[in-house]
C-alpha cells in the first residue's frame, strides 16, 4: 500500500490540522494504519473485502460504544469512496497488554475484561450487523471454508504428524459447529493481547474490531487463552455473567488450536515464508501441549 497516497487522503480531511508526526503501522494483515500526531488513527483496508469490514466495524461501534464499560474506537471520519477508502478515530490511550508480559498483567485486568465481555456478549445479536453476519450458518461457514482451504492447499505441505493433529482439531471443531448448540452473540472476533490497552493499571481500550460479528462467545475466550494462557482466560470467566454451555471450553480450546491455520493460509496466499514458519512453530508447540479441557471441566465443573 502506498503510504504517500494514504497520507494525502488524511491531509485532505485534516486540512486545518498541522501534521507534526506520522507513524506507519504495517504489520496488520487486513489494514494499513497511519497514526497522526499521536492523536489520530486512520485505517486503510488492504483488500476489497476490507471495505465492507471497515464500514461494518464503524457502524457497529457507533451503535454500541456508549453501552460498553471500556472505551472503543469512535469513528468520526469515514470515507468509503474509491479507490482509497479509510476511516479515522481519536486514538485511545494505553499500552497493548501484549507488551507487558504475563507477569506484569494488572491484577484488575481479568475482572475488567470479564465485565467488558459480559456486556458485549449480552447485546442483542441483531445489534449493528447485517443479516448475513447474524446467521449461525455464516459463522460456521467461515470456519468450514478455512478447513476446506487448509485441506486443499496447506495440509499437503505439512509433515504427516502435524497434518494429522491439525486434521483432528478441525474435525472436532467442525462437529461442534455443525451441532450449533450454542447461542450467537456480538463478539470482538480477534481479542488478542495486542488489542487490549492498559493505562495506569486498568483496561483503557479495546481496539481493532475488523472481525466483529455475531458469533460464538467461546471464540473471544479462545483469543485470551491463546495469548495469555488458559489460567487467565478462566480467571476472566470468573467475572463473566452470561450462561455458558457444557462444550464452551472445549470449543475455546479448539479455536485457539486452529488459530495458526489463519497464519498458514495468509502466508500461503502471500508467499510469506517467515509467517509460514512462525505459524508452523505455533502449531507444533500446541501439539506438545495437548488440551486438558474435558478433564479439567469434569473435575471442577464448567467455568468457575
């Protein structure tokens, strides 16, 4: 993406604002980001499908921001015209939780995330999403499509042992998704530690809502599990008020296990060898630490 062209678009909408500093954020798969003056964040979709996601994200956050207990982006600029659509919002203060290290996560974080997810997951599933993002088949279909793509393009590139493990995880999660005994609700969709901001020892913002949609609440816990560990995810659940079904943690375990498949898929499409190797290492580390979800739940009961 041409950063100079992106900056020109920003200058057009900030015509009366002197631009003193520009920071490029290039590491996102779906969006190129410019931080302006340390005060504004501008997101540019990298691909055509990203335009719909940006529009959906801005609309959803505009509908629910005032009801969430933690600040989220509020888009005040949205330019969807071609050829270079983008959206902008005032930067939220805070440091990503991922930079703090597991030993330095604030004591209050689990409680505050639990409260945040309780509110988010209790919103009506119709809130801010078009019909094609509220249908259970849409949620299930997005994963079945990934599994089909993996079978055709990725598994053949893996060694037999790794391929067998990934195939097993996909098969188990497919069973759960086709059963669909869980209720859909609004989910963040990518609740990675990078997207949780902390300031003065408290959660100060939740960012990067491009994957938000009506989905399985266990998926947001899977993201916490993947980045911050099972113990932290279960501690968050102690402060989570919505009811969960009996397979909640098994699905969360499977979601976090198949997460590197997205990296492999993206790496395959982009020819990114570094990302391919990184994602492969993640999968192999998960193979060495088999899930204990069924045993854990049978011994101490669900969630708490």
